[in-house]
C-alpha cells in the first residue's frame, strides 16, 4: 500500500494575510484528515512574505488542535538554524500535546540566507559532520540516555517519528546510515530523485526505529474537474517558482490563463524540468500520472504538494488526489 500525505507551506496569497493563511492551514489539515491523508507536514522558511510557517512548531500546535487522528509534523525543521536542545523541547511539547501523532523531519539546508541566519543568532557551521552530530544529539535528548548531560524538559522520553529530508544524495546517505525514514524533495528538486532512492535502499542499516527502508517523495498535484481548469490553477505555483528563481519571491499570485505559454519555449522547458514531478489535470489525468510516479519510484509514501490560490479549489484538488490514490490502490490490489 502506498500512503499519501500532504505538505502545506501555509501560503500567504496576494491580497491575503498571515492570519488567513493560518486559518486555512487548520481547515486544510482537517479536510486532509477527512479525505484519508496519512500525515500533514509544514516546513520552516524565513524571510519569505509568501510563507507563514516560519514558527513551525507553533503552526503545528494550531493544526493539531484542529485535527484528531492525522499525523502532523515538520517537513522540515532546518536544523542548522537551531540548537538541538531547542528542537527537543519544542517537539517534546508537541508530543505531549498530541501523543503518537508527531513527525520531525530534519533538513540540512538553512532555509534562508546568511543575513537571516545572523538574525536567527546562528553561525552556520561549515564542518560537514555538524549536521549528523546535531541529529544524533537530538536523538539523545529524546532517548534521555545521559550522553549530553542535560535532561530536555519537555523532550526526554518523547517519541516523535524522526525523518531525514533531502534534495541531493547526502540526505539519502545519512538516512541510510542512521536507519531512519527518508523523504526526498522531488516536488521542486527532482534531478537526483532516482539516484537518492537507490543509495538509500542499497545502504540502509536497520535501527531500533526502522527495520527496513521507508521512502517518501514529494509530488505536485493540481487537480480539478477538467484538465484546462487544473492548468489554470497550477499557474499560481508556476509564477511563484519563477519569481523565486529570479530573486523576486513574494506572495502566491492569482492564476493567469496561458501563463506557461507566455514564458516562451525555453522558460516553459525550465519550468517543466524543475516541476517534472507533477500531475496537472482531471481525476483521470492525475490518477494516471500518480500511478506512473509510484511505479517509477516504488516509494512507500507520496507527499502531495498543492499550492493553489483559491482555498476551496485547493481543498477540491487534494480531495481529488486522495480519490486518485485510493483508486490506484484498488487497481493494485
């Protein structure tokens, strides 16, 4: 069975507010829960006016209060920005509030630039071993094994499900070495996906928390009643990505008819490559494209990403994605 989950960056739309984005996040998570999604993740980004999830643990507490059963977590926390003890306390608190529901995905990238890193009072360590050390220190706080000489309160004895995230081969190697589940960010950085999954599965070492590899991959879904409507909905994310890549990040813009064609052949090709792990269309189209992605990657879980300007259209999109994944499982069975 291939599980399906949802990554929500809590987008702030043009003309919208952070308060509205946070209200939408809670509503979207409840809708995902009712639609059969396995987990809801959000991610840490700083200094971006179009993303409201910078205080990731606080957002997760908000979402947790609006849901009952769906797993909630970070996809991810950018560990170089934080002392591991701080994250142990935050996610230990979440684990106490929502026991058995908390995930903690850890990324090596800072999710910001040097200017933001200084504002966070962090000096980014150039030592390649810094990230693995921080991950193991964090594990030690949760295990309360005495190795750090400090008892994390909350944190000691907490059991969030820890993940290693990545968009290159490094994360795959670390997840395999530590025997942790692995999530690849193919929804925006697909180039190394196949190699990363192969390395993770080949080099995986069983651990106390996982006896065999467990891999997830990000996949964009823009679904609607027709292919044409879905193409229009997808144009908001396409505009946002082009703006980010050209140094002009901002709030999520409204859809624009014919946007992709307006970029010209070269621009459309670049966008198509970067967002190649995507399904855009009706339920039949989405089901076919999801099936091809699962067949290609053999992932245990698909992390659906669906940044759409209109909140109700976004809810419909993830509902269609859920039905497509359910149909895929029925066919497989």
